[in-house]
C-alpha cells in the first residue's frame, strides 16, 4: 500500500486498480530508449497500467505515439 501525499490517505491495490482501470496493481515503468508503444500496449492488454517513455520525445512524437497507443486498445 502507498500513501497519497496530496490527500493523506492510504491507497490500496484495489483502489489503484479502480482509479486506473487496471486488472492488476502493476505499473509499467516508462523506460526511454527501451520502451514504446508495443510494450505499453502489451502491458495494458495484460491488465497492467501502460506508460509511454516521453523524456526523449518531441511533443509531436509524443502525440503520435499516444494516438498509436489509443488505436491499439
């Protein structure tokens, strides 16, 4: 369990899953240079929370990857 610092309450795995629409309390770490749309989509398909590595992307590239990820759902 974690603590939501802004609201000062405990975040349970069930609450985490419910808030993010995930089947499992797992978050894919966005790894610049080694992650991407396919990895995020695969994590989401498996019930985890997917994430895109955006640190090295331009705004236009991020928008394109986000659109690709949304289309993969």
